[in-house]
C-alpha cells in the first residue's frame, strides 16, 4: 500500500481516481490546486504524486518542476495524468521531472501497473 497524493481540480476525477486507488489498496491524499498540492507534498511526503496538468493558477507542469527541483520532494515520483495527450505534452511533462505520463481517462489496470512500476524503481 502506498500513500498517493492526487493533485486534481475536477471533483469527478478526484472521486473516480480516489476510488480506483483505494480499491487497489492505496491511501489517497487530495489537493485541488498545484500550490496547495506542493504544500501538502512537503508536509505529508507521500510515496507518489498523481498530477493533473490543467489546474487553476499554477499548472501541473510548473508544479512537477517545483517538486522535482526541491530537495525535500525531489525523491517523490510524479506521474502526470492529463487530458493533454499530444507527444509534445508528454515530452514536456517528462522534461519537468515526471516519471511517467498517462492520458485521461486512464485504464485501471494500466494506471495501477504504471504506479507499481514507478514505485518499484
């Protein structure tokens, strides 16, 4: 079981992803904005962050970069889960420090498999 921080502003996506993660044995922390998510990440030090890209204020790319460059949170893997599915978006997300990039809506088995891979690395 991992502690996963979900940074997502859509209440529907928060509910769906939280249920999916909990059903697979994970503990879920949530945040509705990048700025708050960064603070929660620093305070709670989760095992993994699932990051949306389209967020109010700071976007998920900026938040991923901030987390990957902060010595307190740099070891925490970030997995981007976004509707932005172009190859340029994926490449940019990885350049910001994400360990993986999944396009919404994620397939449950694929998402859990990718989470397990990132956590095992």
